[in-house]
C-alpha cells in the first residue's frame, strides 16, 4: 500500500503525466488531422494516379505489421518506451520533409516507406505509454485521448482553409511543420517508473498469442477499425469530385471527430462492459458505411459523419479498456504492437484492393467496409462471455 505521505506526490506526478501526455497527443494528432484528409489530395495534386495513390496509402498499414512489432518489442525489451517515442517522432519529421521534395510515384513511395517505418509506431507506442500511465496513476484513458481528437479537428480545419488559399502541392509542408512540433514536444514526456521483468518480457509475447481472449480483441477491433480504410483514403477525393470545397471537406471530417471527442469525454461514465462497446461500435460502422455507399446528400452526409463517434470512438474506448484488463502493464507495448500489426495487415490489404474497386465502382466500395465491420462486431459478440469471465489481472493495473 502506498504510504499516505506519498499520496500528494503521486497525485502531482499523475497530473504532470496527464498534462504532457495530452499535449503530445494534441500535436501528434494534429499531424493526422492534416495527413488523413489531405495527404491523398497532395498526391493527386503532384500528379500521382489513383492506382498509385491506393498503393502509397497502403504503406502505413504495411509497416504496422512489419516494422511496428519489431520497434514495440525492442522498446519493451530495452525498457525505453519514452526514448522510442522521441526517436520515432524526430525521424518521422525528417522523413516527411524528404517526401515533400519528390513528385514522382516511385521516389514518393520509397521515401514514404522509410518515413512510415518510424511514423506508424508512434501512436501505438503513445497508447502503450498512455495505458501504462493510466494503470500507474489510476487515470481514465478517454479524457486523455480526447485532446488528440480536438487537435485533429483543428489541424483538419486549418488545412481545409489553406486548401482554398494555397496550392494543393504545398500541403505536405504543413504536415512537415506539425511533425517537427510533435518531435520537440516529445522531449517533455515524463519518464515512467519501469519495472524490469526481463524473463516476463522475453516470454510475454508467446503468452499473449496463446490467449484466445486477446486474439479475439485484436481481431475484432482490427476488422472494425480497418473498415474505415476507404473513408481515410478516398473520402476527400470523392467529396472533391462531387464539387465540395476544401473547407466543407474539412468540416465533414471535423463533425466526425467532434462526435468522437464527445464519446471520449463521457467514456468514464459508460457502464457497459468494454466488449459490448466494441459491438455497438461495429454495428454503427455497418450503418454508417451502408448509407455512405449510396452517395447521400450533404445534409444526410453530415449526420452520418457524426457516426464516427461510435464507429471509431466507441470502438477505441472499448478496445483500450479491454487491453488494460487483459494485458499486463509491462507487456503493453508488445500488446499494442500485435494489435497494430493485425490492423496493419488488414488495412494494407484493404487499401490496395480499395484503389482498384474505387476506380471502377466509386462509392460502392463502402459496402465492403460495412461487411468488414459487421464481421468484427459478430466476432466480439461471440467472444463476449469469455471476456466477461476473464479476471482482471493485478498486473494489468486497470
């Protein structure tokens, strides 16, 4: 038991951890807020063809199941999670700057591959760092994570304004500037007390992969979250093709993330079991993509965009709470790595296939996304009783 004299120190450390983590989430998600809606717009502006856009857009997902598990495992074995965050942030900023100097498909692809080898581990490592702090200081994940969503909206809106002011060929430099800011902000992250469990770390990965509950969590979550692939890759291009301006496109993205923020904010009050939150998120994604596939009018599209709070936000909250319950804190980086690798494998395959399907069928691509989300929801529903019965581990800290 913690001595009473240490409780104020613990509370102060917890507040400091929360403040700097929220700041880091903010700047790193500001990069996403410009990258996700407008990186493909930049690719198109410099003359990249849709088939190449689909291939290039698959790169982050590919690196999630190739380099990310290696980076996460190395950070865990070295007990250097914070150092890994800082290193990957600086390398990402440099990589995006180099990508911006190229306008031909192959050089862009090669440099983007190198960049994503560092960039894609950044957010899973941040989530692993966050969940360790959540366990260490008895915090709630949602209110910390929502600041990333707030910054995503700010980044998307700012970039949307600039799309109508500056040439689309210059959008990459906004991403570069925010990536550099992320790198320097990472220096402020607080070190966490590390418990060196070398033997446990050495065998933790095999134990996780033999855990049916853990496998059900990451598989269902990967299916639901990967169903957003068509949205992330082609939504802005499709909306632009239907005559929507940059600010309107940014506003549609912002509506979705605004709903996500609300979900994160109220998540500590949600009483349903996390597995049921994931099921609801998956079913919401089915409804969202089924409507989007029908090319709805702007007013209905705006309403559908609010479903992002459930399809992504509620799924994310449920998954993170399940991981806190089922993955020991000292194995959290590895657990996040396996989850990201599973999502990456599925997302990369989906992204490549999506390029060909979108080129031929347009919005009908979203029906495939609805099927993926429905499969993920069914998988979590069938696993719910096993997850209910799974005892919460003291080692998880949750």
